[in-house]
């Protein structure tokens, strides 16, 4: 006789005891209630005792079942823990979620560096404007744009944000913008992410509220579209310096004024607060922190 009870039957028994139901155990194991019942029956035959009293639409564990489960459950938990640890140590896949604009404008140019430094990492990038529920979704790490207040998560600030004014130098030249009041001669490109033009103008210009309201505006629900419009000379954009690094470096955008509006929001790295990180995930987390620390703000260039 095999010294071990049927292991598949033990899994079904453990699920039935934890859930108190063959149906719920079946849903957890992705099988039918009948299949769970068959595995329980196999275990009962091997043990020579009844484990459940079958009633109409209900099963009740026997005293033998309660005592047996109490003794084997810690061992099953140890098997599961050891198995998960070994599997996770070998698993190099990391699912990283972030807003599309940040993915395109900040992360994309750095992605190859991550993989060169850590070729063992299998990166899966999820670019979405939606706030992912990290306790429910299969996301290892998420970069979120918010104020960092999420007590249920482990949160690390990557990049504090601010609002600065940028434009194509060819757009700026005929406007002759010398001070913030001169913005009244321009077209404002407004993004959903940073709709702070009124605040910036109230703080740095002497324009009345009526004159501020009268300045022409184009509204964008995507920062990528607004940045491209600014690059093509369609107006002044108030946006994050972290999203226009490439344009500033190539000169297709320059900073129109040396006036920054400090924000409470920033780009934060978040993950589940109660689960330990797999080695591969911890590697990506530290790389992101280091890379953000190496980010250099491009100083403003004079309009030409």
C-alpha cells in the first residue's frame, strides 16, 4: 500500500474544509463539485473513515475530519509555502503598470537600459490611464500619478512633479514673450493631467481674472497629444518636465519662463503592502528608484 494518501484528494479535502462547501471548493480548484466529491470519497476509502456527512445541498465534516484536518493543514501550508518560494525564486517575469504618457515619454527611453543591466528579467509593460487595484490584479509594480496617500500599499516617491511652461521656439519668436503677462498673446494647451493654467497665471502674472479667462485654449485629455501639439507650434503647454525630456534635449521645445508651479502630486512606485516581493520584482523596483534619482531636469533655454 502506498504510504501516502492520494495527494490530489488531500488538496480537495483541504479546500472543502476551508470553504465549508464542495461547490466553493470546486470553484477554487476550477473543477466540478462532483469531482471534489469523488476525490473526497477516494480519501475516505484510503483512510477507512467517513469525513463528511452528506445531506441535501449540504455536507458536514465529521469529528474524524476535523481532527485529521487540524493535524495535516500545517503540513499542507508548509508544502504550499515552500513550493511558492521555489517557483517565485525562479520566476523572472515582472508586470509593471504605468500611465501611457509616462510610459512613452519617460520610461520608453530607459527600458533598454533596464534589460541590458538585468537580461534575466522578463518585463511585461501595462500602460493604462486606469488605477489598477493591486490587491486584485496580477500587477507586480505600478507607477501612479497621485499624492502618495495609499496606506494599504507600499509607496515610494520616484519623481516629485511641477508645472512648467514650454513651447516650440519658432512659435515663441514672433510672440516676444518677455514676462508672464505676455501669455495673453498666446494659445494655451491645457491637459487633463495638469489643468493648472489659471493657478500659474494668477501666481505669476498681473492679468485680471477676466483677461485670463479670455485667453484662447485647446483642451486635451491625453498629455501625449498636447505635447505633440506644442512641439508642432500650436501653443504654450503647461506640463511636467519629466514628460518633455526628449523634446527639450532635441530643442523642439524650450522653457518659456523660469517659473515653476510646485505640485503635491508626483510619480510614485506602488505595490501590494502585505506581500513580499519576488527577487525579480525587487530588482526592478530598485532599478526604477535608482533611475529616477539619476533623472536630471533640463534647465530652461532662452526663446529664439
